[in-house]
C-alpha cells in the first residue's frame, strides 16, 4: 500500500517564475491538504481539497492555487515566486469526515527560490 | 483562533534520561491532539494522538494525555534513546475539518 507520494523531491527556481508541485494521496483517501514548512518552523496550512474543490484555505495569497483531479491527486501552483517562498512543501491526505482527523504526510518537496 | 504553543528547543539529553516536551493549545471547539515526529530529511510521521479529554495516546514508549482543564498535551518518555533524536511537533485539528495547526517544533538531541 503506497503512502503519500510527492514530486519532485527538490526544485530550484528564480524569483518571478511559476512552479507546480504534485501529490498522490494514500490509497483510499479522498482529501488532500497542502502545508508550507519554512526552515526551523512548523508546517503552515495552505489549503485543502475535497471533491475537486478547495474547501478550506489558510492565510496565503492568491499566488498560491491548487487543483484536485478525479483520481484524488493534487497539484499546488505558486506564481510570481518570491525568495520567501523557499520552504518544504508538504502534502497530507486523509479521508473526509472521519472522526479521528488523522492525516498522513508525504516526504515533501524542497523548493528553493534564488 | 486555534493555535499550538510548544517549548522551544533544542533539548539535549543523555541516553536513558526522562523526556518531557510541553505543549499547550487554544481552540474554539473540541479538537483532536497529535504529536508528529520529523527525522532529518524526512516528512512528518504520526507518533500518537488523542481525540477527547483524558485520553492518553501512546506509541514507542512515548505518551501524552489530553488535559482539557489545562489545555495541554505534554509529550513524555521515561527513557530516551539516541534513535529518538528528531524534531517533535504538537498539533491540533478541529473535529471534522482535517485542518491542522502545528506548533513550531522542538528539536531533541539524545547523546550516547
């Protein structure tokens, strides 16, 4: 049973560019959440997708957008990259509406903006 | 709004010492509480969880008790090992929302 997978593992971009990160949820999960983890900090919630719609959003600008596909996989897009967007981006999957709210995290994509 | 506060690190202990990492939370409802561990270069792994007041989560010798009266969920282990060296994150999730709020993490270094 594959867990949560993310691609790519590492990415280097320059300011102003756009980036797309990908996530495949754990088998049987239908909900994908994205988090940004700056160096030395805890993960910060970006948004959550369920049934191909954004259900919740954290305090991130519109430069951060996403998409969920019918197979439940998801993409995170960041436009007009800033140096401050350099971070580890984590994807987490879960089953919507379960009582224990457990999320399973992928290994992350390390984004460096130069 | 919801938030989690945990003790700052790093925490450095000798092998077989006792560990306590403090975590307190603020929540509007009745959250579930979690401890996640992050080893170098890896993603987050669930260590333990508790879904209601007075529940005790435990795993791999670690335990934490959901204390509603003190809004706390302190992580404890009686005897740490070198392999426990990692960053530990306390987190909460409001019921049915699956949105997590994380603390800033506490780095644990265990020396032989």
